[in-house]
């Protein structure tokens, strides 16, 4: 097992600090501890034990400085993974920025094609540090009335060890709708033509897709909770009352037939035109009926449709202005879903969720405008999506902000050596309030929230991202 594989098992970045590695290790080891599987079937206990062994082995690799990734071959990180220039008329130019980082071992040579196609060129390359990487590269596309695509090759080499890493960024060029000069004009045209009585601009429609537990929910909930101008519509509202699908002998909820896509397409099309809808959710959900009026839509600038299969139906895909796919590996999905649903569901997750969702992965990725790496820490995944949307929405008048909180899992009292809050008076307060915490109370202060997640038994701290990471003055003053 190498450094990168060990980081993947723990679900952390290869550049994570020692304290971040230990925090994630403690978090996962606690979930899979034998005490948590007492009373479960023997086969499930064995699988939990095997997974715990993998967690321990990966942490052993990361705990040894000799395994540090600097001794590994060079490795590239390119964001975004795919670029699509939309609505370019002949002669019109558009630019976007590519972020290139080194996330592996040492390198001695960096190379990138500065003119991979006649309609595409690199106009600026700016290093954000004193080193060649990380690099912000500005590329410019020129419309010529036709659809086109090309690959932008990028390579990183270590000439001493004769190792290298290379990738080819896929870039597409699409023509503009008739009568529109850019996305903002097209957007205004759609707003004015969708309903003759409307004088306000209709919301931008964003599709966010990804396999189960890929991280798409983290992204959409962050957007919706931090911006009052965002309306979040989840495909989970459109499950049929009962599932008639089976997969490998299991009653399955992961199949495309489990969702009423005809109704979902109709509702999304209505919202796109500025009309209200009434959502009748399955009876097994706590909220049975959801009503969204046309008046509600007047305050919304962004409508996000989120779900694990929303890019699998062409009629729905065609309604989105932009499409984001959050990607994660089978191993990550298995681990996250097991944490969410419990070890008792391990067989269902392994035998149904993973292979069933894999069947739609290729076609859904192909429909996306950008593919986000869901293997990263939550804060990085959210940042990547915000960065993409801020670029794409710059001409529409729609402004979005990030959540002012950053989440740190772990016990404030017990994990003192790594937790961001590490002074005694606050810990004494937490100890005194432990009974209330265990009953669901939340401790609040001027820059933090501290609580226990009753479903998982895990403690978490939310720290304000508006404060510097090393600030040590956290008080119990009201916010």
C-alpha cells in the first residue's frame, strides 16, 4: 500500500497534515469498532472487522515519514476536469481559468500545449506562489459557428527518477442559441419569452448529480442553507410509493424506474417557466406535500435540482442551464453509505447500491458540464462548486456566497491534541454540559457551534470560516 492508496482509504487528501490524518483515522476507527457491531450477524461483523484492518493498515503507512508522498512519482491535479464553452457566436470570445496543482512527489519539468486547436489558445499563465505550480491558466475560445472539441495535454515530469504524470483536459465548444449573444442575453430572452406576463428574470436552473454518497448533498445543502435566493429540489421527493424493482434478489430503490421522472420533468419545466408546482411526496417521508408558488420563485435566482439519476433522463438534462457531476470511487461510496445506513445494510450497499449506480455513471458523466472530485474533504468539494458557479453566473446578476462554517468531527474533550479548540475553560464548560449534549442540545458561542449527532454518536464542531484558523479566543458570547 502506497501513500496515495492509504489516503484514499481514509478519505483524505494526499497533502493532509498529520493532525488531519489522525482525526480522520479516529473518526473511522470509532465507527467500525467491534463494540459497535455487537449483536449483528457474524458475516457483517467480519466485514466490519476487515474494513477496520484496512483503516489501521492505511494509518500505519501514513504514520511512517518514510512513506511520505514526496517520495512518490509526480501527480497532477487539474480543475475543472472538463470545460464546455456555451453560446458562442462566430467571432465571439470567452475565457475561463484552469487551476493546475502538483499533489504528488517532486517534479523537475512542467509542460502544457499553449494552442491545442485553431479556436482555442492559452492567453495567460500565472503562478500563485514562487514555484511553477500551483498555476492559474487562462484559456480563450473563439466561436466560429460550429460545434467542436479538443484536448489540452498537460504533463509533469521528474527527470531524475524518469517518472511522469500526464492528463488531457477535454474542452468543448458549442454554438449560441438564435438571437442571443451570450448566456445572460439568452437567459433574459428565455425570461421574456417564457410567459408574456412576466417582467422579472427567471432563475438559472442547475443540475447537481452524483452516485449515492458522492458528496452532492453536501454541495446542494451548503448552497441552499447559505443563500436565500436558492431553491433546492431533490429527486428523492419523486420516489414512487413502493418499489417494484429487484436487483440480485434485493428490493431495490437504486433503479431508474423507482423515480417518477415524468412528474419530475413536468415540475422542473414548470419552474423553468416561472410557474408554481405542488409536490406530492411518498407517504413514508415526513413531509407529504410541498407547494412552491410563482410568488416564491420571484425571490429565487437559482434553482438546484439534485439527485443520483437526474442526468440519466435526456428530457430532464435538456432543461438544465448548467450540469455538475460529483464523482467518487466505489470504495468511498461503500464507506460513506455504510456510515450513513449502518453496518446492517452493508450487504445491500455492496451488492446493490454500488453496481446499480455504476450502470448509469458513464452516461451521466458525459452529460455534465463539469466533473467535481468528491474524494476531497467536504470544504474543498464545496469550494470547487462555488468556484465553478461564480465563473458561469458572472453575467447573470446572480450572486452566491459560501457557508460561514467549517465542520470538524471529533470529541472536543478527548481529542485535545488535534482539535482546533484546545484550551481548558471551554472544555470544562463542555464537560459540565455533556448530559445536555447527549440529549441533543447545541452549545453555541461567538465563533463556534458544538453538538452531538445522535444518529451516529459522533461529536462535531462548526467553526466560523470568517475567523483565522489559529485564533484561540472562542467565547460563549451570543452571535
